[in-house]
C-alpha cells in the first residue's frame, strides 16, 4: 500500500498555542509527514480519548501514560521544562483567606499531571487525610476562581501569566516544588503513538514532528497565525509567552536529562496512582 493509499492517521492535540506551534508545519502541509487528520480537544478530554484508543497519535498528560499501555511515548513533541508547572491559587484577593486543606480544591482533570503534582506537594505538608477535589475543565476552573470568593484550585497553561492581574493569590508553584525536591525538569505532557501493521514507524512519526517544529521556527509568522486562529480570546503577548515557555529544547528531543526526568516521574507516580 502506498503512502497515498494508506488511511490517514487520527491525531489528537490540544488547541493550545504550544501544540499548534509544534505541529503547524504538519497541519499546514509544509513538511514531509504521513497523512493525518488532526482533532483539537482539551488535555483532559484527550486523556480520556487515549484510554479509549480513539487516536493513533495523541498528546496526553504524563500522569496518564501508565493508563494508556497501547501507546508509546515519543522523545519529541511534548511539554517538559523548568518554571512551567501548574500553580495552586486561592480566589479573589478580597476573600482574604489562605489555602484551606479541608476545603474543596478545583483541579483541571483527574488524569492530569497537575493533579499528581498537587498530591506530590500536599503529601509533604504534614496534614492528615486527603484533599477534597472537584474536577473542572481548566477554563471553567479559572472563571470560578476569579468569580467565587473563597475558591481555591490548580491552574495550568497561560493562566500563569494572568492570575496576578486577575486578583488571584499564589499558594504554591507546584512545578517549582517538584524541581526543588527532584532537581529535574517537570514532565507535563507527552505525545504518544500507537503504531501497528502498515502504520508508519515510530521513527517516521518523530521525524515528522521535528520537521514540523523546525518549519515553525523558520516560519514563525505563519505558525503564529495558525495558533491565533485557535486562541482568538488570548492576547498576542500571552500567546507568545505561552509558546516561549512550553516549546523548548526538550520539545525537539528529550535527551538524557529529559528521559531521566520522565523515568523518575513515572516511578513516583505509582505512589499516588488512581486506576
């Protein structure tokens, strides 16, 4: 079967600027790559889709990798770095209240890395019992933090650039806590692949992702235009900061440091794993 006759891969990524930037060359047909149909969904939805085997290539949380044994994590395309982790915040400043370990905590998905990093931090606080969590899509979570006095929760993505001006209070940078304890970068999101008979090899998929990212670096205007189509409510400066933070050297190749961080993360994840 020729490449033209082969069925298109089903690829699921988030509409966040970092994912769109990485895959822009592939999405726009600017680089050599297998035929693919791209679908855009939030990270927790993608986590569930991967567990159901809905996609051949999909971006998921590193915390969800053990739950998706049919997939192999790739060495490129994901989100891993320093100073880029989720933030634990309390609601509007006028609530005048610090974090309450007995009150409800909003979390952007049970299978997210943010949920694991919250548990990782809380386990070292010397407080008995478990946190009472409510899982909410990340955008709705942020609105509730802003609008409901006394709310507390974990934010991800570009919200780290806007929370202070929106009157929210930082309790703990959960990524910074991970780095201080482990000394390694934070594994946030992985691109995973499920091959099979007649499907492109893993090496071909990784080469396609790297070529797509290289194209985006060389043609930023076109890549950013694609990102902006899916981030119309995001300020250009915030979008640029988002890409600069989450697309880094680890995105192109995890390398020895990145792979070591991932291995350690997955090992520690077993301490907090929910099936």
